[in-house]
C-alpha cells in the first residue's frame, strides 16, 4: 500500500509539473506549487535546481566584479541575471569622472540581456566585497521587466535572498 501511495503521489507530481509549461523557468513559483502537493521528492529536485542557479549566479557576479571600472569609489560590483530561458547575462559597474554618468552592475547586466532579446527574468545576483543592496534606480529598471524576481545579495560574508517586490513595493508606473 505504501509503495502504491508513493507511486500515486509521484505520478500526481509529474502531471503537476508537466502541466506547468515552463516549470524549469518558473521553478521558484513551482516550488510553492509543489510544496502544496506535499511531494517532497520533486520539491527537493526543484530546490536543488534553485540552489545550483543561485551558486552559479553568485559565482558569475563575483567574477564579473573583477572587471568593474571604479577608480573613484573603489567599490567593485558585479551582477548576473538569469532569464526564463535559462540564459545568464552579467555586468559590472562602470564609473565616470562625471559622477552622474556612472552605471550600476545590475543595469549593465539587464541591458545586456535585453540587447540579446531577453525580457523575462527569474533572478539576479549582486556581488560586492561588502554587503550592498541594489539602488532605487536599478530596482525601478528591473521592475520594468518583472514584478517579482528573486534578488540574491552576496558579499564575502554571506548571501541574503529578497524578492524584488519586497525591495521595491511600489514602482513608478506609467
Ligand atoms: Zn544601481
């Protein structure tokens, strides 16, 4: 009976997953849905994917931060953004002697993705040596494409996970 019940639940979970068209791309939403089915096997599978993405994103954000052009602030920042199609784009901050022309790593990563035809995003990782949250300008620009992507804030001491909607509850609309 136990085996049969497990099989039944597994089949139910498979059907749930397959009926969710973009289940890989929308795995963060899937986690919540799968938790509702109480199928731990598949929840674990999806959670592992999430952990893998997070590590990869942070690794790339850290790597690209080495290319940051920050002669004025000395603050090197890197960002990596994950698209729904599974692609990753990265960017670093580029400062300018005319300070207001400086651009942040998050926007550089996003613009690079958009220039490649991507407009749907799942998560962004931000890395700097010391903990730093995205600025309001970057949050507004990210919110143009997603109301609720995951934001990983990583520094040499740890990682924190936020939702975009949490960091920017009310974006500027038109
Ligand atoms: Zn910014």
